C-alpha cells in the first residue's frame, strides 16, 4: 500500500481510452492546451499592467483631484 505504481497508471490510462475514445481525449487535451495558453497570456498581460502602474502614478492627478474634492466638501460644510 505504498503508492501508485506504473502498472496502475497504465491500467487507468487504458480504461480512460476505452471509455472515452481517442477522439474525445485528443479534443479534451486540445482544450486543456488552449486554457494553458490563455492563462500564460493573461499572466503576461497582468505583469505588464503591474509594470506600467508606477508610471501612471507619477503625474499625481488622482491625489490632487482627491485633495481638491475634500477641500470643496469642507468649504461647503462651513458655508452651510
């Protein structure tokens, strides 16, 4: 009861081929390959977005806009 040996893997592989057929398995493996390719593409795009993010923060427009909005709100409260 140590673990899964090579004969058990071969038996399971033969049973899967008999149950599903070669065409269905090859179609399934093609879908798996497309999923892996899509995942890698997404990871690459995510890494590019993260590397572009510090460049977008250098103009400080978001921080200035937030400060102006909070100052406007405080002046509106004092007027009321």
